[in-house]
C-alpha cells in the first residue's frame, strides 16, 4: 500500500486487466503498520482495500511490511492476529512478514500457529554484500520455523552486476552515495572472484549473485526494468553453484565492508 500510496497496486491491477493474460498471476503485497492502525481488524481492512485496487478476490501472499514501533509498539500481536484472519477468511493463500529479526520471527511463528497459520516468509535484505541475516540469527530462525527467507536487494541495487566501473557513469538520485568510486574499489575483489566463476560457468555476474542466495536457502526477488534484465534473472535458475564456489564467494565477500542495512531490522 505504501508504494505510491496505493498507486502501485492500482497500476498492477490495471495492467492485469488490460493485458488479457490467461496465465495465473501470483500477487504478493503488504500491510503497512502505520501509526493509526492499532487493531487486529485494521489488517483485513487493509487487505480488502489492496484487493480492490488489484481487482482480485484473493492474493497469494500478504505480508506485514515492518514491525510496529513507537505509537504501535504494543500492536504487533494484534497485527499477527489480523494476518491470521486474512489467511483464514480466504483473502490470502499465505501470510508473511518483512524486516523481522530472529526473535520476532520465532514469536510470530508461534502466535500464528495458534490459529493454524504457518509463517510463510520473512522478507529481509540479503546478498553477497549484505550477509547480516547469517550473523544475526534471522536465517537460522527462518529455517527453524520452516519460513522462507525472501531476499530483497539480492543484487545490492546493481552493485553485484558489474555494470558500474570506477570512473564510469553512476546511478543518480537516492542510490548515488552507494556507488562512489571508493565503494566500487572495495567490492572489486568480490567482482573479480565472481568474474572468474562467470567465465568458467558461462553465467553472468547477476546470475551468480542470485544463485548464491538460492544456494543459501533464500528466495531472491531482484528488480528488472526491461526484458533483457528479466532474461538475465531467469538464467539464475536451473543450476547450482558448487560447494567450493560458494565457499570461495563466502570467503571473499566476508572481507568486503558490508552495505547499509535498513533500520527496520533492529526494531
């Protein structure tokens, strides 16, 4: 809902209607725990509004965007109750969360289980350049709960694709500070390691980065702006890095200063 204040859902719904596709579309969207949303009932209310914008009777996955904090710190269990209601009343096939730390994942799993609802997913930042979920226990907590870790920014906003060079053109806007020449020099040892695997495997750097997250047991959700990028992403499927290649990538990436994380993870 917070993406474009609902416009992203409106646009997606409009696209699905106008495309006339006969394929089954799997839609995931999120509930934003905004300060005025304090009760369990606010979750199915928001879910119904999302479905109306999408033009659907049911969605595949409905997630809580971040934990409640400040004004709604004490509403987190109510949100879980609301998420369970969304699943049990048929508004969504599965329920997930986003930006939950290890303790919150374990707690959410237990609370939802009381209503017979499994915690399907926890969406957090995870990539070769942001391996915090391995260190802070989130990845392990997800494994214990049978919850899929959904990795956002698995290409680190393009930094792992090798498209940006020292002295070359850079992104502008909010991403600009992340792509200065100093940072590009820092990540070069990892890109060089990936390039060696790329040449041996006949895979692109993006495919290697995405396959690494899959091999770690996560589900990467990379962004794509055109058909070429979609084809590149699809090439990350149907094969696996070897244990030796994963170990080499782990060793090299472990020496690179980590990228910035989101504050939600610590709430």
